[in-house]
C-alpha cells in the first residue's frame, strides 16, 4: 500500500469512528434527558451498527446498567451469541473496569471513547481507576470527539451539583 493510500485509509477510519461516536453521543443525550448519567455507546461489526445504548442505572435501580453493559446484553440477545468478536465499541466515556472486563469476555476487539475516566473524575470526583487494563483485552483509542463528550458530562455534573 502506498503512503497516500495508507493516509486515505486512516482518514476513512477516523471519519467512520466519528460517525459511530456521534451515535453514541445521541444515546448519551437521550440518557441525559431521561435524568440518567449522559453516557452512550454504539457497537459496530464490519461497519454495521448492531446496537446502541445508554446508561440506565437510575431508572432500573441497577448499578451495573452502564451503557456498555446494556449494549453488550442487547447485542448478545440479538445475535444469539456470547461472542462479539470482530466488534468495535464506541463509548462517550472510557469504560470503567467492570465494562472493560465485560468487553474482554465478549471478545470485543476495539474500544473508541471520548472523555477519559480522568475527565469524569475531574467533574464528579468518582470513577477514577488509572492504569487498569486486562492483558489481551481490546485495543482502546481515546479522545474521539472528547470535547463534545466532556461537555455533556460537564452539563450533567453542573446540574447534579444543584
């Protein structure tokens, strides 16, 4: 592959990442409107969106109902499998250790996130687990539409503080 073709592939992947992250951001905005933490996720395989979800910990009274967990549950039900190999997960916030472990066990190959756990911690004082990772787990790419993801969190944290 020529250098120009490689650069073109990188741009296409970046545009695709942003497109899928925008779907996650839509889910996060819906969560915020419902009074939930504004975190959304989108699961993609081969360019096809398999599912989108958002945090629903408050409405379900389920502390494990993070966007990523809800997404994995839905995708597994729809596909009638526990193996989500070949999938990419887009989340507006870096997955916490629980969600990261679920991604690992579901065999999700790549995670793209917007705001980091450190960003969330700076706004809320919670969810900071620096340096936690699983050997052989999914490749994580951070910073995709970070400012939009952080803006949602900042609006939510400001509203929660009142």
